[in-house]
C-alpha cells in the first residue's frame, strides 16, 4: 500500500484564513519530504520541501512542519487566496522515487 | 527558461494498441522520471532515466518501457494497452539522478477505449 497518506480528502477554507493540510507517513526511513500543488489540467507544482533533520521550514506564505516522532507532516498556508484552490499532495522519498499520498482538495470560499 | 514539456496533451487509443509519449526536461536537467496518475489518486512512479539508462523501476509490467536520448529527452512506450492504462502520464525532471525538487510537466491524458 501507499506509505504516505493525508488525513482529510477535502478542506474548505474562508478566503483570508490560514489553511492547515495534514499528512501521515509510515516509512520511518524517509529522509526527504515535499509538498506539491496540482491545479486542474496541470502537473504537480513544487511548493516546499524539508529534510528529516529539520522540524520546520518557511517559504513565501507557506510553512512545512515535520514531526518525526509521530511521522506527521503538515503544510500551513497563510492568508489563503482563491488561487490556492487546488489538490495538495505530500510526497516522501528515501531512495530513487517519490511516493505520493492521495491528495487533499482545498476549496477557498470567497 | 523552458520547463518540462510533454506531448501530446491528449490521446485516445483502443485496447491492444501501442502508444508513445514524449517528454523534454527542464533546461539544465538530465534526469527524467515518469509517473502514472489515475483519476483522484496521487502519481505512481513508473521508472527513471539517467545517462540514457533505466536506473530504477516501479511496480509496472514490462508493457511499459522507455528510452532516453542524448539530449536528455525521453519517451514512454506502452504496449498492448488495457482499459486500466487510462490515466494522466506525468514526466518529471531533475538533476543527476536526484529525486529532489522534481519539476513536472502538465502530462499526457491517455484514454483507452
């Protein structure tokens, strides 16, 4: 089965609010994690990554948190905008491939 | 700076036919990985090409094969198509066989009737 999964398949967020997307992984040997955003009709777009020797990493309006104790990964989006509506995937790797979860569909309400 | 480009964007085939999908990596990248994405699912790794060789392979049958050319572009071939091969096929590129910061193309939507 898949080694990476997301807690919720859908998330509805009010424009301007912060979004939190969660992901659980099962492979304790994973050493690199990535969040991707996929809009309809497009391929996955890199958002942010984090290595297993880090707990937190920040980008522009996004923050990724890694809790290795409980094998949990989260993506926080600040001040969610309509353009953030998409499917979000977490992916992990410790070898030659990325393993993706099924994704969380984020819908931003105006 | 061109990103990852794939062709064609859409394709319709019938069962038993063969198909070839093409990918040009992002400028400066030399590694190409192929993924299959079924509707409503995350992408699944098919294989990776680096230095014109298949370096790694996922859990896909031998009907799926590929090639990488000296200019780093790549082809994915699928023989004896099945209905279950209908999916979005994504190409991703990176540097030096790495899986870090993969850049994806927009994919080829394959429909098998």
